[in-house]
C-alpha cells in the first residue's frame, strides 16, 4: 500500500453467490414454516478463507456462498463443520408475502436495520459491568454479515431478491499514514510476525474474529478484540496492532468487514485518532502492516444518536423503527449505511434449472401445504401422502378416484383392471386418451402412464387381474383361480386402503371379505343413473394368523356393502346388455362420488380414531380438522342432495360376518374357492339359508293363520 | 346343361358381403332406436343384375351387399334408386341383447321363421278372392331374400353375426329332362327369344320378379307370375315358360331364388309334374331353356301342414312359433329349410377398420344415448350437444368443467385464460400434463390440446385473454383495454352459455354484466376451502340494440353473483399471497362443484322453461326429466351437505341492475371503460353510493337518538 500513503483507506466489496439449492430450501421454508409470516430468518453464508482462496482452485474469498444448509442455525455453533478452508458469515433473510412490499421497500431503512441487527447491537449498551462482559459482546459480533430480501413466486418457482453486505460509514474517513507489504518489509522482528500468523491460523479454525496483539521485539502479547482491551493495550505498549484476516483478493484494499471493525471501534472510542493494523493473508508476502490516522468523532453527537436508538428500541420492535430519523436527524449524520450489491432486483426462475420431475412432485403438493397457512393449520398430511391406495377397477370411478388421490398428494397407487380402453370410455374415464382407445391399451396400463404423465414421481403399479366372482365353476381352471385369489389377497394386505370401484356387485364380494378379514379399510363407491353411494366398511383389529375377530371398542363395527343382502352374490348367467356394461349415469354422479370417496379418506386421516371410527363415535360427533366423517353417504342429483346413514355390521353378512371370517381364518383359500364355486355354500356358512327357511316357514304360518281367521 | 339331362337340377348359393358402414349403422340403430328391444329390422341387400355382372368390372351377381343405406325401408319403393345394374333383395336383421342368445339360437327354427316371414306368407292363404289378388300377393314375394342374426358388443365395437339365404327344400327333387344353351340352340324362333330377353330387361328396371310367357311361333304372350296364372297359361298354350333372371354366375346352375320359386309353385300346385323355364342372363348365349319334371307332392300332407301353420299363427306371434314341430311333425316333412352361409359365427371388430376419430366421437356419446334405453327415455340430447360453451378461466374449475362438458357430449368449447401451466397446477388441473408445466404452455392451449387428445373431433378454441378488471387505470393502454372488452363481448354473444370460473371475484364482474346485457346464460362456480357455490344468473330477453331490458314473465329474473354486493368490485392494490393465488381448497370441492355446474346445464336443457326458468317456476316445481334445477347451490364437505337458495335480481346490482344495463345499452364500450377505470362510477350508476350515504345518515341518526336518550 505504499502508493496509498496519506490517502484514504480503500475497501473491497463482498459479492454473493446463491446456489439453486438455497432457493429450493427457501421455498420449502416459505411453504412449510413461514407461511403467511414474514419472519427474519437467520442464515449462514459459506466463505473461503484467505488461507486457501489465493492458493487453491477455490471460490475467491470475497464471494459469500448461500446453499440449502445456510438455513441450519446450528451450523455456526458446530465446530465439526468448521475448517481452516472456510468460515461462516452470519446474515438474515426477510421474505415478503407481496411483491409490492419488496419493490416498495425502503432500502436505506432496511440497511440501517440490518446494521443494527447484525453489527451495532453491542454499541448501544456502552456501559458494561466488566471488561470481560464487553469482550464477550464484541467477540460475538461478526463484522462481515449480510442480508437477503426476497419475494417468492411459488407458482412460477421464481425468486426475486436483493442482497447487501451492510457497512458502516462515518462522516470522516480513515487515512493511511504508512503501509508495508510482506513480513520481510515490516519494521518488526520477523519471528514475531511468524508468531502472529501462526496464532491467526489456529484461531480461524474455531473463531473468525479480529484480535489485538502487542509486539515487543520477539515477544508478542495476544488478546481478544474489544474497544476497552485495545485502549488498554495501547496504553501499555508501543506496537499494538488490530489483526484480522483480510478477505479482499486485492492486496491494496481491506475487506468491508475491516471497515465495519474500524468504524465500530471509532464509535466506541470517539476520541481515537491513531491505530495500526495487520491485514493477514495466506501468503506472508501479501500481509500488510498499516498505520492509520483519523479525525476524532464528535462525542456528543455520537452519544445523542445512541441515546435516541436506545429510547426507540425500548418502545418499539427494531423492524418498525424509522432508523433514518435516528441516524440522520442532525445535518451531519453520525453514520451512514451502504452495502447493496446491486441497485436492481435479481430474478431467478428455477423452473428451467431444477429437475422438473422434482418440481412437479413438489409443485403439485404446494396447494396442500398451503392449507396449513390459513384454512387448516392443524392438518396432518404425511399419513395420507404416504398411504398406499389399491383401486379395484380403473373405469369411470377408478380414473376419477386416482385423480382425486393425486390431488391429495397420494403417491402410491395400484390400479387393478383387466379390460382395455374403448372409444366409449373416452369422455368419462378421465385418465384415458384417444390413443389408448385406438391402441386398445389395457386400462390399468393406460391409467398408470396417464398418472406418470401428470406427476412423473408418482409410484403407480398397474395390475391386470380378473377379480374372482362367486357362481362360476372353476373346473379345469381351478389352479388359476387359486392364484387369482392369492394375488388379490396379497394386494389387499399390502395396501393401506382399498377402493371398491368395479362395475359389478359380485366382483366386490371377495375384496370385501378379504379386506374385512385382514383389517384393511375399504371405501366403496357405487353409482346409479342419478344417484351414488359412498361408504366405508367397518374395520376391526385382526391378529394375523389367528381366527379371532374382535373389535377395539367392544361394540359392533360398521357394516359393509353386503351386510343387508339376503342372497349371496352370484354371477348372472346372461351377459349384460350394453347399458348394463357401460354404467349409464349422469356424468356428474361419478365425479361427485369419486371426489367424496377421497375426501372421506382425507377426513379419516384427520380423525383421532382413524379408520376404526365406529358408529358410536360418529354419532357422538368427534370430527377431525376436516369435519365429520359419515360412514354412508347417498347422493342424488335429481334433487341435488346428500344423505347420511349409519349401519352396524350384520351377523349374517355374506362378506364380513364373524362366521364367514372365522371360516376364512381357519381354512384360507380352500374356503374361498368353495364359496366362489357355490354361492349356496356362502349362504349356509353365514346363516342366510337357515334364516330364509325360517322366514318362509313364518310366512306360511302367517298365511295359514289368516286363512283360518277367515274360516272363523 | 346338356350334361345335366335326367339329373337333379342344381342350385348355386348366394354369398353376402357386408360393408363396415352397415355395422356402423346397425350400431346406431341399436343405440338410438332398438335399445333394449330385439325387433325384426327389415333391410335391403344390393345385388348386381346378371345384365352387368358378367360383362363389367362389377360385384358378381351371387353376392348380396349390405351397406349403411340397407336400413332405409323406402329404398325398395323408390324407383329413382333403381337401375338395370342392380336390384334390391329384401331381408331382415335380428339383433340380440345378449351374446348367449345368439350363441344358443335355435338355428333351424330361425330359418323356418325367416322362410315364413320372407317367402311363405302368401302360401298359407290358399284361397284368394280373385286371380288378381293372388297375382298381387305373389308379385310382392321375393324368392331371394336373406336374414342376419347378430350381437353387437358396443363397447368393443365388435359385431358377431351369421347370415342365411333361406331356401325351401321339398322332399322330392326336380329333374332336368332337356336343357339348351344359348338362343341359337333353343328349339324356339329366335325373334321370340329376343322379345323375351328385351321384355325381361325392361321389367328388371322396375320389378325384379319372374314372369310367365307362352311362345307361339314368333308370337309371345307375357303375364305376371302366379301359380294360377301359370296353370292357366299351361292349359291354353304348348310352349309355356317360367322366365327369370338367373343370378348364378355358373351357367350349369340356377340361383337359389329359382329354387324357392319352383318349390313355392309346387307347394301351391302339389299336382304339378312338368314345367319349362328360361333362365336369362345378360349374354344371350348364356341363357338356358330347360324342361323339368318332378314327382307330385302329397296333397293331403301339404294341406295338413298349411292348416297347422295357419292355426299356430292365429294364436301366436310368428317369432314364438315352434316351426320345426309344424313342418316336421310327420316322419316325412313337407319342406325343409336350409341356407346358412356358414356354420360358424363371424366376428367383425371394426375398431381397427373404422376412422378412429369418428369412433371416438361416436363412442364417447354412447353412454349418453344409453340413457334413453332405461333411465331417461325422454331426454333431449341434441340441444346440450350443440351448445357452444364459453369457459372463462381454465384453472382447476375450468379443466373439470370442460371434462364434464365432454362427458355430456358438448363439442363446442372455448377456453379463455392468459396464464401458463405451472408445476403446482398438475395435481388439480385435470387437463394438464407434466410436459405442459415443463414447457410453460399457456393454459388455454394446453387445455385445448388435452381435449383434442381425448376426443379428436371436439371443436375447442383457446383464447388467451386477460379479462378486464375494474380499478386499474388504463392510461396509455386504453386502446388495448377497449380491444379486450370487445373480444370478451364477442365471445359472450357468440356462445350459448358462459361458465364463470376465474380465480378472482373482480374478473367476474365484466362478463356478468355483458352476459346480462346480451342475454347469454351464465353459470357461476366459486370455491372456498371446503365449500362451493354453483349458481346460474338470471336471463332476460334482450332486444338487440335497444336499451329496453324486460323479462318474459313480468317478474324479476334471478339474481347474479354481484346482486348482494354493497361495493363495486375493484382490483386490490396488493398482489395476492401464494395461498390466495392458488385456490387452497380441499380437492373434492372443485370436482363436485364443476360436476354440479355441468349437471345444472344439463338439467336446464331438459326444463321446459330452459334458461329463463325463474324463481316462481322453480318454487312451483316444474322439473324436466333430469329433476329439479336449483338456481343457487351451496355445498359443504365439512358437513357433506348441499343447500339450495333462491334470490331475485337486485335493483342496485353493480352487474345486472336495469340502471347499469341501460347505461351499457346507451353508451356501450365507453360506459364499460369508465366503469373499469373508476369503480366509484359503477356505484354511482347503480345507486349503491346513494344508498350508502342514506344508510350512514340513518346510522348517525341512530347514534344521536340513543345519546339524547341517555341525556334524558
Ligand atoms: Zn502493494
Ligand atoms: Zn358385511
Ligand atoms: Zn352348359
Ligand atoms: Zn346482479
């Protein structure tokens, strides 16, 4: 700095590099944590130390780097993450809810606030109980710090932002009286210089703060930096230096952290006129010894300003203080703030940068996370989003239910169907495209690929399976039938919820039985022309492998789809007419029923009793944060109404009665095959047959009674 | 036929060629006309005459051809469609509802029935009042006819079918005594032969029936064919011939129509033992003169059989008669039926053959047509399917509404939106794909292409338009604002219904006003977190260009979305927070609301009063075949309920009041621009401002009253 003698001391600026992972994380913070708040979020920037920056292929040390882990507050305390190679600079981020707030931000005031928050706090409490206390406060200061102001457009995944490294400027500058480059040129003993360099190197690995040293020949005294300590040392020694690592890449400048350091010192000691510093770099030749002079500050003016700040802070939140008034009310302001990296806001649109699959997955969950902001702060989304859903049937209902599950963030969906997409499906089965009909693609395959085309990250499994139906003799195909039963059972036991969405009643029987036996919850949807049924089946605890079927609450669980039947389901001998094959319904019926079925699932996941939620509880009304969870809903769009019903399990149900489940637990697939081959057997086991003959006998009695009555 | 002398007369078979257009049409007949019925549908097959078949590049004349116009009954009567080149053979088709019915069909009985239906009817009424009457009956007979039995799998667009050309077989055959090939070889005067050929040629152009001729030297007598006429001629002349065009392509055989002709004649004249025929072909050398002999039929047996048939038909529907019993009850059946083209059913899968776009369009309408079969026989589908729907907003609601419109068969859809697809839209906006978000495609474009990918024939127009919102000074962009207003007005006046589906309240104001002013019906859908609103706006007659706004019924029309407002809508100065930008709703809310909005449209089209359906009518309850049409529905999925409301137009509405509409009719776009630039002006015009100051004065009065009361 020979060239700079008697000139103003010059400073180099910091710059900031922001990784996309930082914006990604700030988006998550916004969605999941800050929501509608605009809190001050404390951050750490990663900066290469001058020890490595100049010598290695590394980020230059004037560049502060923000990454996703910049949000981890614990980083600054953890010593394990510290190294000689990089240090952490503290800072904060303030994200605005409205773009206008960022655009119309009072930039100067924001900078004063940042200076206060990050740097000046210790200055406003001039009287410390002890020198130790003062030292503690000054040691905690970071003379280099930064702030980020931002607005996140969550829909476009674009980030508008501006950054500053706020720095203090006093009304009078600092002049360089003498400067020496490199240890060999210092008017000091070389071994003392070596000692200082070594001390600074060791210190940076746990603490990146300036220190004070006094050199007497070969002897060096070290002390933590504080204004009192500096004054004290300067009183007792001749060669007293403020030492710090210089993060500037230019040897003729010091970094703006040093500027803050000197100006803080001058505010604390307004009478200061002379001081020396050693600006250290990795290379000993790049280190600088400098003697500085400056005008002493107007003490009264400084004290008045400090008092105004203390008064203001006693009555107000620092964020609401008008700092300009405090610092600039006299014609000659005590201090000025500067440090904006750029006058223009920068905009990062990360849509093009990020992995689009990840964005799709994250973006599609966005609306759900936003529920927590206002509408349902207590909603639990993890459970439903981790739920594995089995959809039996991928027709009109299956497509709509899958779409609604996607909307709720469900990412594990298994689609079961054996038919292929036909042209007549196109209007209504909302996952299929013209091409699928043209190619005659299997519905489960076409549905899976449609879901992946929406959210590539969705885990969807197509299963082409013909669900076994009672009343069709297996004959030679018995082995194949046994296998189909096994596949269905494995599907039901490996999922968290079964949606019954097939187009025939008979095909729902076996899944109902298996789900009841294995304790998998069932949501059943059935359509009429202008009406629909959405119901959940009762769920009981099942001790796997045992034949004990009990309820949690000592009361009957809810009924199932078959509980009111008086005949076992059986395949009709005639094929269906076209209008029976295609469910002829008003289109809205399926859309509504599917939506309600998935909303029922969502509500259940918010309910404290979950799927085991029984009649009694339903009647007592114990809703979760999404409201009531009816067990049976019947809707009608002839009258545009929804009615709720409640029903307990029937002891003679063909699918869920204890007698059926016990036989299944005792005999497994053998029992199932027997049922499938002979629906009469089902009626025998569950007691329907016996009841019917009793009923018929009763009916005969009634007739004979009445006829004898006529005779009389 | 020299080789055949003293041998049995041989017959050649017909074959059938079925065009895909025939199956296409039979599918339409099934869906739209037959539905659940299994009627006998009379058809015409197209057959090339022997006049052209042999000489030209034409369909051989033994091939009967079925096309879509085979179903037109009038074809057989229209002379214009007749030509010498082709004739029509009558037949029928019977389509079964169930595949099993076709598979298990009693083939022999079906053939007997076809013989009766197509051929034998005149035989069972042996006594005619006059020879003329008999002639008439026999002239109406077609000795060549066919039947088609089928099952249509409407979902797979596959057609299973079997055909027969039913022919009569008597227990004793016909023998060829003498046969001569070509006019020059005939033992007849050549000019007489020429006369016969010429007569037959002229006759075929209006009537393809056999005739009788008697040749005496050069002189020829012609007569229509009937058994009595034949017997009569044979009594009076030596050389009497039955003449007919021979559709066989082989000159050593006659077609099976001739077989029926001869056997019918033998049944009518059981004592017949000898007859001559001339089998005519286009080429005179291919014509055959043939003298035949046969055993006379057992007259009593024939008469008994005929009597059994007449008795059976007097008590039963021909379709239900057991014909086998009637004809085969004695050990030597009088007649046997034959004529199946093939023993195996044929299956045509037309999915691969037909124009897939057309199939998609037709197939997707199938479910709607099926409604007429059972659920809603009186439903009118044309109006809704021809309706042009304008969707303002192509977000969550727009996508779902468009899908539901597609389901109802609506094929003219205009999508209006100005934003692009973002990743956060993917889960919920059911028309968009991952790729759309990745490419940042405009929503209206992405939506249009999605709809076309479902039904290629859909006529969908994307419009990228920013709907003008009150409260934003146009400034320099005034011309552009005027243009946006004009575009919106043109859209609203050129569509049959407007769906209001935007994501802000303010953007619905101008469309509400324009629709009210121009008489376009509006269906408005709005979402809350777990609630929704679906409502239709009142519609009044508008005399275009006049400023008179009247109602049809002398009563106030229904209210609009803005009728209860006490402030004019105005753009807020702050941008929305993320959760306000993305409509944060439970996913099911949008699915349900969109479905209900479109069901409301469908119901309206079934209502006699249509869109002008007013409060009074709604309260009186005058539903169409789809049930009630509420004017306002509020749904809630916290309690899973739908409530209905009814509301009349407010005289101070900012969008639909007479004062607003009159100003618009008087000043047009100028008035709109003034409103858009200054929402206070809207309040002035509609009288809200005046009302508010009155209300405030009243409020002040209340306070002063109460204070004075306290003083007392
Ligand atoms: Zn230098
Ligand atoms: Zn049950
Ligand atoms: Zn020959
Ligand atoms: Zn209104």
